[in-house]
C-alpha cells in the first residue's frame, strides 16, 4: 500500500496571506499519511490546521527563514523503500539551484529531497528526485515566485513515486522509479 505525503510550505500566514486557499484545502482533504511542510509558516497554528485538513498521522516540518517557531532546519523520514529529506532551502543560492540541492540530497543520504523557499513549484529528477511544492498560498517571496497557490501529493510505494502537483486546483502528474 502506498504511503501518501502532502508536501506544502511557504504559507506566510498571517503576514502575507489570510488563509489557505480553498483549492489547496480541497486537495489536502483527499487525506494523507504524512504532512511534509517546507517552512515559512510564520504562525504555528498553520501547521496544525494543515495536519487536521489532510488527516496526517505524522507531521514533519522545518524552519524557514521567516519562522521564529522552534523547528529543525532539516528532517528526514522513510516512506515505501525510500528516504525523504525535507529542508526550507534558504541556504541555497541562487534560490532553488538544482546542482546544490542534488549535492545536499547526497550529503543527507536521501532519495527524494523536498524543499521550499522559492515560492515556485519544481519537479526534477537527477542524482536524486527534487520536489518543491511552491507556496500553498501563492504569495510573493522574492525572486521568480509563481504567485499560484500550489502543493504536492506524493505517493511512495517501494521505489516508485507518483507526484500530483496541484496548481490552484489543476493537477499535473509525474511518475518516477528510483
């Protein structure tokens, strides 16, 4: 049975957005085993709201550069036969640089690295699978932010990964075997 992971982040509630957009809430309500949050919550209540919405049994969250919440800078967890890493990404320059993210994934010993900070979604398969769910609220974050609310549903089964990218209600699907 696949492990279902909701990857989300960069909400910036209440600083830049008032609430989680309804399209992202509907996507999260599909139910997930794990919530992986890439940071920049800016309010701790957002994490518990997301966990309740997606009915996650386990929650992993990292601290973003705008957070004052005491969260780790890195996390890792196992799903299927894969090891997932979770970071915010504010130590990567330029933002979202795939080469540096791949090197970090190898350093962390993970098969899949989920990161945020750019506020733009990204799916890239290289030396590791790199996933950036973008900003769940679609707020501006500097750089080339997409300004489109987005999140990712990830299904991990053995060494297979299916990524469903929700872009303000529209879904794009990617499949990988690692």
